[in-house]
């Protein structure tokens, strides 16, 4: 992981949207003001400050198609304390994320 940085508004918006899709209140899952980027931010994945050794599952997984038409899987995870752990992006060809997704561009993965 790299150094901490302030969470971006587009990241916060996406996390709130994902929580709302689960009928969860964003205020019940506080988001740290500082996040840590994985892979230097290449694919967009961030650590939300939970204990990385205490992964307790995925809250929701959505799909997104980047501007180069490459599929991206986005997963919001939690730790064993019920806190947000990661917002994980996996672009199927491992290339750099070109356009950050907005809520209207993601689809719930069934």
C-alpha cells in the first residue's frame, strides 16, 4: 500500500450508493477521511481503514464497464468488527482504470 490520502468525493458517493442498495444507512458505516490506495491507485482500489487481517466478507459486488469497454468488478467489503474494509476494483485485463464509475453506471452483480 502507499501513503494515506483524503478520500475523494466520487469514492464517498459510490460507497454511499452501494450501501443504500443494501438498505443500509451510510451513517451506520462511517467512512474514514483518510484512505490508502492499493497498487498506487492504478485500478481504483482503496483500503477504508479496517483491519486487513479481519476480512469478514463482501457486502455487495457490482459491475461496471470502463470507457475502454473493459469490464470492472467492484466489491465493497467489511471486517469482523462490522466496519468497512475495502472498496476493491478488479479490471479484468488488469489495466489502469480510465474513468471512475458513477452510481448510474454500475449494475448490481447477480
